[in-house]
C-alpha cells in the first residue's frame, strides 16, 4: 500500500469512527432524554386522576368500570379529588375503597371548587410512572388501562379509542372531537403538528414527570385543556401512539348538553374567554425552541380553533366586528388568523 493510499485509508477510518461516534452520541442523547422522563422516585404503573364535583348521581358507571379493569391492581392507583360543595359522593367513594381493599384508592378533598385546581392536586399526588385523567361522568373499557400501559414508553403519549355516549338516548357514536385519530394505530409521525384533538385532557396516558412539569391554569373559566397541552407538549420531544381499535381500549365520554363545548353563544364565552386561552398558546409560541416547526404548527392549529368561536359569534353579531378586532389587537399575539375575521 502506498503512503498516499495509507493516508486515505487512515482518513477513511477516522471519518468512519467520527461518524460512528456522532451516531452513538445522538443515540445516547436520545436515550438520556427518554430515561430522564422516568424517575426512580415513581413506581411502575399508572396514576389515574379523577376530579369529582357533586357526582353522586352519575359516578356509578365509572366505579363499575374501574372494578373491571384487566390490568393488575398493583399496577395502578386511583386518585379522586373531591372539590367544592359536598354531597354524598364522599361516602360513595369511601364505600368503594372499602369494597376494593386490594385497589390503590386515594381520596382527597379541597374546598376550592374547580376542575383545574383538582387536577393540579391530583398531578402532585401521583406517584406512578404514567398518568391519565378521567372525568367522573365518563367511564372506560375493561382493557383500557392494560392496553395503554402495554404500549407505554418513557417519551410517549398513548391514546385509546374515544366514543361519545348521547346523554338522552344512551347511543354510542364516534366522537366528533377526534375524527383523525379514530382510524389510526401505532406511532403517528409528525404529531402533534396538525392534531388539535391531542389537546383533550382525558383519553390518554403520558409520563407522569411530563405532566408534573405544567399546571392547569386555574384562572381560566373554560378551555383549560387547550391551555395545558399548549404549554406542555412543546417542552418535550414526545411521540404519539394510537392503540388499534381491535384492542377495545375505549374511553366513553358522556356527551352532556350543559357542557362547556355546547354553551350558549356570548361575547364573554366566544371572545373574551377564548382570548384568555389564546394568551397561554401565545406564551408557548414565544417560548418555542428554534426551528421547532412541529409544535409551531400545532400551536397555530389551536389558535385557529379558538378563533372559530369568534367567527361563529360574528356571524350572529356582525355589528360587533370592530369591537372584537380591537379586543384581539390588545393582546399583541405573535400569530392570529386575522383573515378568518375578514381583517385586511
């Protein structure tokens, strides 16, 4: 081998090991990021946080579904946060805990009414590696926790099937909230990008340390789920996994006619309340990591979603267009879909 060939050979070897070192460093960095989302201070399994407010008349289906979970009971804990004015729910939950001595049941009470404060308390109490939320008037399928836990990973949000239950008829219908995810399974590349449905509080589990990084905004009257995930997701490089519908891991949501999403149209709800939620989304846009296009698209989708409430209001109240425009401008958003309000 000539001296020149020898040098080239050495150079090629150097470049090989240089590239290999860079590759290993990248793998180690990714592994470190994953490991950092698990904590030795947390136990294996799932913490299920359930805010409860005067639920005596509708919590029975949820309790029944919790008793039927196929996941081993030593792998999940149930955290009930009773908040505000009391009814007989405390007694119902106490009886439930006594009847299920082998189930890890925690019952906490706060005088302060409000789902956001209750969820914050539950997040602080949670001591399992993964965390999920369930509302007290909803329920879950028998394999819900087992399937979600089977697909869990340190850097992963796991989503189940999602079905609405009509409050009046009891009829099951695929939820209008998550049309995209209903026909998906496995890891969804690019998520959360264009997927606003990932900002729904319930119907998922995520690493508990991720949840503990952010609090629900207790000052919001509504839209707290949008605010929470708008501020949470961009902090991490998470992947999103949808459980195949064949696994029958289903979250059943009671579609109530007095829910926030069905509130009567008003300037307060459609404009002022939406702007408060958009303030939190805007905060995340301002704090995005450089070149984080994935979360930028996600946050802009959320902004457009909130603006649609204003569009609907203006269709019914066109005389308030200038008033709405002036209100929006006060917030100095880095992004706002003005074209939707027909603003030049």
